[in-house]
């Protein structure tokens, strides 16, 4: 790597020289001004005014050309930076981030839970990032983004409102709920200083074995995803937040998580047009402004080589731009995901993505890879692999996007974060979303007498890198809020035969067993356990606390509910429904095969 790129000293020396020249000229003109005043020559006073204005404008243009354009080395670097979104570790602005801001003028920052302790701290961090950009000479604010999909993928802390995620919202069968939840989410994001959200998800979850999308999708129906996705996009826009359609051309029908590897889809174009592309087309026609790419190989679009959509000109330019008519900003998903990093490489992927038509390349974690990508982009411009014209197209698209949302931006009161009105909205939508799939012989609500209850909760062993890690048990403490004498046990997501046999003996003598699972697999043995525990005396009630497909393993359970996510309000409402305190109205937004 070039030492100049790793050390901002070069940049500051150039600015210091410009400041010295300006100081000499200004002092000379001030001396001249004193002479003019003494002689009371009005003509020369006017002449002086125009001269000083001309000098200031010339110097400003010189600095600006070096900062945001021009063909000198520094100007190229800063145009390259306008193609980059970077992430970092920690809750304060690091030296590495400062270097990337000052040297490259990176367009945006992506934040994760690792950057967030609580709302006030996040607001302070974002303010510091924007101040750093101003000190570096930015003409426009930084893009500040995160994945606030709600549900199982959310970055904000518990002092913000917990809103329902996509599949929970679709279970209400009311697209307006998508608008209202997105609008309220946008209000809280704007109050914190965030201007860009990486949502909604437009993937169609038509593969029950998909390990990474699942309940992040609205449905397995293209029409339903289109309707709810469009309203979610419009709600975010109305709140003054940039939404993002993801993951183009569709990540729903896969069995490989692109964080861990690259999937290949072999569907023909007719099928893709009817299913995967339909929600994107609908939202593009409705005014979409940002689309995020998927690190998936679509063999129909790229038949000659295994090239993921993120770096495919056929996908990004021929199909997304020309065929679907999208004229907004194309951003990659993180290029450190293994579908890219373990194949073509993060740094090389950045160059190939821009060549293919991407406007922003996202490198979320590693400083060395961020610098390496900038170096490779610089080299590509230098050798002509990446033209100035191609780079300028992306810079202008990004600038127009920022200008649009800067012009319409309005301040949002901080007290909207976690507000009672937002909490009430979330609760109402959760109540409409929780779904009763089965309730044989009126097992629910529980009898009014004091029953003996056992709660069995499965540990979630299927979390993806898109989700934040959590070890908290949620079902057991919530049940005990309403049934204080309930006994409880936690079991792994996959059971051994000795564990099953031991639990069967332990479960004897209870009136009700409430069990909760998350994304079970066929070899989990949970179905065997629950069926063995179920007797004439003991009724079993199950809750699918994430993917609703878990119901397949419990065909004889007396009652079964889906919450679509293991968030506190969703589980609380499910438990209240079990004991008869609330009525729930959700409908399954996916088809479940046995």
C-alpha cells in the first residue's frame, strides 16, 4: 500500500501551502486598503472590494477542485471515496475513520449494534461523524445507514421502539401497517441523525429451507411482497429517510447464506420476471431511489461464468438499469461477506462492482480492506480499467440523492424515540400479527383454575450474521409474568436421545406444556419429544418464535401459534392469547408444506 494513502499528512501540507498564499495576498491587500482609506479614494475602495472577492473565490475553487474533483491525485482519491460506504468498530469516531473521511471523502458510514450503546450516545456519535466531515471540507453531509429492518434484524437498542418485522406485518394482511411502521421507524431514525435505512427486504421467501431470509421477507407471494414492500418504502420516504430495496435480483429461493458462501439460482428469465423481479419492478415504478445487490449467481443472466449479481454488468446495467429502468443509486451488500471475499476478493470485488454499474461499494468491517479497495479503485482509474466518466456517473447519482434528502430534511424531536405513541402503534400491529394456526378442542384459553404449567424453551442455534447475537431467554420470563408458578427448562435446538428420554420423564404430571422453538431442522427430535409428552391429561401448546415452518414438526400439538420473531412484545401477546387476555388476528403469509 502507498504510504501517502495511509497517512493524511500529505493532504494537510497542501492545505497549509494554500493558507500561506492566501495570508500573503490578504496582508498585501490590507496594507493597500489602509493607503486607500487615508487618501479617501472611493474608486480604489471599490476596486479593492472586487479584487479581494476574486482572490477568495479563486482560492476556494482551487481547494474545492482538490477536494471534490479534478484529475490530480488527491481529487481522484476523493472521487473514489464518494463511491465507498465503510464501517468501523467502537462507539466513538476512530482515527481510521477520520483518515478515510479526510483523505478519501467517503460517501457514507454503516453502523451496527457494536457502535450503539443507547440512543443519546448514538446521536452524539453521528453528530461527531458529521462534524468530522465538515472539518474535512465536505460540501454535503455523510450518508449514515444501518439495517433497521425491525423484527429479527434491528440495530437500535431497547430505549428505542421495538417494531414488528416484515413477516409479522404481512400477517396482519393490511399493507397500510407497513407504511405506518416504516414511517414511525423513520421518525426515530431521523431523530437520531440517521438518514438512510437498509430496508425493506423484497426477497420472496419461497424456499422453506432458506437460512438467511425467512421472516425478514414479507411473504412467499410476489403480489404480497410487492404490496407490503411498496408501502414500507413509501413510509420511509415520507419520514425523510432513504429506503433501500434488497437484495436484487432476489435472495429468497436459496439454501446458502451469502455471508458464508455463494448460491447459484438456475431459474429462467420468464420465472424471474414473474416472481423474483416483480416486487423490484413495482417499487422502481413507484419511485425507488436505492437498490442493494445480492451476492448470488444467477446462471440465466451470467451463463458463461460463476459471477455474482453484485459484479455482473448483465445484472446491474442490462437488467436493473436498462430493462427495469432504475435510475437511482445501486449499492452493494457488504463485500466482506464470504460469497465475495472468498471468491473474487473484497478489494477486487469493489472494482468489478463499479465496473458492472454499482454506485456505492460497502465494506463494513475491516480498515485494511477499505484502504485496499480504495487503492485498487485508484489503480483501475489510473490504468483506464475504470473510466473517469463511469466514476463521475456514480458520484453524480450519489450527490443527487444526498441533495434531495438534505433539501427536504426537517428536524425530528428526540422525544419521538421510544415514544408512547410509537409503542402503542407497535403493540396494535403485533396484536394483529400473532397467528393461531391450531386450537383443538378449545385448548386455549387455559382454564381459569390454577393449572400446573411447564415451559420448555429451545435455544436459538440458527442465528445468522445478519442478526445480532443474543443469549437471552425470552419465553420463560414472559410466561412467568402471567403464570408466576410455572416451572421451566431450556433445551438445545437439537436434542440427543438421552435428552429426549430424560425430558419425557420430567414432563409428567403437568396440566399444560408451553414450548417455544426457533427454526428447527428435521433432525432436531423436538417433534418426538412433544408428542411423547402429550397425554390425555397434559395439553401441549407450541409457539413458533421465528420461522413459522416449525409447525411441520408438531402435527398433533393441541394448539399452535406463530409470532414470526422472538421480540418481547410479540411473545408477550402470544402468551396473553394463550391465557385468554387478548384476541389475536394474524393470518399465515406463507404456505407451509409438510
